[in-house]
C-alpha cells in the first residue's frame, strides 16, 4: 500500500450548468483527487486549508474513504475557498462568476510528519510556490512527484512555475495550457519542449477528447469514454489525476507501461465524476462499477491487427 | 481480392495553408479514397466525371495504383470540378474560396458492367440522388454500402439524403454533421438516432481527435496519430474512408470486430495523407511505411490492465 500526499484545495463550489444549478457544495482539487485515489489501496493524506464554515460532514466523508485529514488546517472564524462557475451549453467552456480565496490566501501547507516519506506526491493546482514548499518538506525524495497547474499561473507566476516544474516528474496540463507554456501548436512538439523543462512525463488532458501521455519518443492515448450525458465536468481533471496517482501508488510501479494503465484508470474514474453534480457520483462509487466500466474501455480501444 | 466500387469526385484542388500554397493539383474524394484503398489487395474502380483539362498523368497515376478508371467519364471540351480553399492557422477550419462544379453539375454515374457485382460500394460525398443512382445500378446487393456525406446536403437536399441513407450499411460523417443531422449534442445519442435512420454502423470522424465507430451498444475508438506537423488536412477524411473500405474489401470480412481494424487502418493512412499537400504523400507511400506506423498505433492505444 503506497503512501500518497495530496496537496490542493478543499472548497465550496457552486455550479450552474444547462442541467440545473447547485447550492454551495463540496469541491476543490484535493477533494476530487482524494476521492478518486481512494478507489485504490493507498494510504493517502490531504494537505489543505479550510475555514470553520466547512461542514464537518464534508471532512467526515473524506475520513470515511480512508483519507487522512490531519494535514487539513481548519482556521477558526475563517472562510473556505469558494468558486462559482457557469457552464455553457456544450459544457466545454465555462465562465467563472465568483472566486473568493478566503483562507487559501494565506495557505502555508504543512505535510504531516508521518507522510514525509510518502512514495508519491500529487501537487494539485495551486500557486507554484505553495507547491514548491511541499516538495521541500519531504524527508526523502518521493518516487514520483506529479504536478497539475493552469494558465492562471502562467499568466501571473510564470517564473515560480518554471522553477517548481524543474523538480517534478509528471506534469498534467490541458492542451491549450501546453500550447501557452511552450508557444508550440503541435502537442507532440509542446510535450517534447516541456520535457526539457523538468518533467520526464507529460500528460496532456483534452477533456472529452481524452488524454495523452508522453515520455521520450513514446506516446500513449487514453480516450474519454463516450457518454450519453455529461452532467457536470467540474473536477473531471482532478479525478483523472487522482486515479492516475492512486493507481500508481497502489501498484508501486512507476514504469511507463504502468503509467499507461494509470491514465486509463484516471479516464475511467473521470467518466463517472461527470455524471452528477460535484462529488456526488464519486461519493457512492463502488469498485464493482469501476471494474465493469474498465471492460468498456478495453472494448473501446483494443483491436487485433496482426503486425508485420 | 474483394471488388470495390468508389464513387466520387476526381478534381482540381488549390490549397492555401499556413505552410504555403499550391497550384491546381490533383484532388477529389474518389481520388483520395482510391489511393488509400490501393494500399490493400483490392480490385477497385472509380466512377466519376472530369473534363479533358485533367492531365493524363493524373489518370495514369490512378491506373498505376491498380485502380480501374473505365468508369471515369471524360467530357471533351468540359472542365473538371475545381475547389479552392484556405486553411486557418490551427488547420481545424477552412474557408472555401472557389467552387466550380463544371462537369460535375451533370454527373450521371455509370458503374462499369464488370463491377456491378462488387462486394463493397463506397459512396463518396456527392448529391444524395447521385449516390442513390449508383446503388440502383448494382446487379446484386453489395455486402456493404458505405456512404460519406456533409452538412451541405443536409442544408440543401435533406429529403434525398434521408432516402439514400435508408439503403446503406455504414455512414461516415463528422461530429458537427452528426449533431446537425440528429439535433443531438451527445455523439452517443446522435449515433443511436442515426442507426434508426438506416445505417447499422455509424462512423463519426473527429479530425485530429480521432474517429468513433458505433454499432448497437458497441463503441470503438481510433485516435488520430499525434503528429509533429500537419501540413494539409485536405482529403484526410476520404483517405480514412478509403483505408476503411479497402481493408474490409481485402479481408472479405465485414464483422464489427474487423471494422475495428478497418478504422485503425483508415486512421493510419490518414496520418500520412496530411503530411504533404494534396495527394503527394499517398502517391509514394509504401506498405513498409504503413506497417511500421501501425506499430505506433498499437503502442499508442494498447494497455494491459487485468480485468476482473
């Protein structure tokens, strides 16, 4: 059972989509990553910060999934990070209506002592200096450091971002962000350029069009499962990342071949996450359902051409 | 060796892209389909119409690939169909600058007598009544009728289109067109609806995002090979279709399992087609190169998760 440190937001999300709207519900990168990783046999902790306005039931949910929450700082009298967004009709784009950093503005992550020897560190989307501080706290170099980021940090903290990615092994990033970071339109060229910046593995997320894993000259592609209905894409990328690191930690194997399986597991879990608002689907997801859908992934992608 | 009838345009194309521009060069749906299908062991004929302005060398090229051209009517004093287009920077969209139907305006396709018993008929993008006329000329029901179409016919000849697709087995269509034809955003739902209109198999082409094959509850996905450079997407969809039908004709097996292989072969050939302007890459493509790239497709998509 691999040890996994997850750093990221635990938050309130409020979502409008063509299918309806929510109140303030549980969200945040670390939440989605943690719930996805909990599908595997891992010993994980979430490092985050919240206010005391976050319902205890949300924290209890994480604990019930076997996630250690001793690294979640609860600021008395503080307010939890809050994001409100509205999806457009095609669900491929959204507008951010409200972002309130609240306690996140002063987040100084503290990795619990007994997780400083973790095998894998998953740095969810946060200020690159916060991500760097977590790396610096580890007692030994983790076997694998995975980092997620977004265009906001390229626009506002590029130097810090370029510094932290020198120290990581895998970056997960979407297609437009890969292009922005490198100035290259071709994802193959962009991924090659990113590999010269630090990470030896590059995962480019293309939403409903799947995800690409790059390493040296090797490319692997995991499709997104075609679905009749997508309800709420919030957290899909984090769920993907959680499945990716959760599977790698549980199997204790960070070879490229095993990373292929990990991106399939990540895609598989993301296909559930989008079926309901927020974390709802992930909260009740059973391993039987997960295994059943893996068969669909195999049917979707495996073919039998005799190669010459 | 299966017998294949290909109906479609043999044309002049003139292309501008961010990478340069061409003079009038050889193009047309039937041309790309025929060149791709010629990679397989098939006995194919092209049914089309051209003017006597088409260089003899273009016809000789087709003949040199083993394609029968007795069904290409050459109109003395007539002019060949001409299309001029300009690609935008991302190559995913283009403007049509000129369309001159010329001889195509009066195209009455005539299937050569010795191909009226063909195993497979590939109806390239044309007026649906022209496509229907080819079906009606066949002496026996072909094992498989494949039809490609586009939004133009949905806008201008929808009733005729709905009539011809009642008589076919496989439709190839792009994602936006599938949505337009059905009014459904989800491609899964759109494909299910199209299957109630006639074709038992639906291939949805997503350009650089690959292609989906639907049949009943089954879905198969073929990615597009991620490329460092895409030079000219003209003809990629037709090359895909040509690989699809060429492989099926050569293997004489139209099962869903074999169609999976066929869409991989189609994607594989399309990945070459876009590497140079027009038909240039397909003219010199060797089977060794094709086989080598199939290994890349396998590495790109195959994984080894033990299913429970």
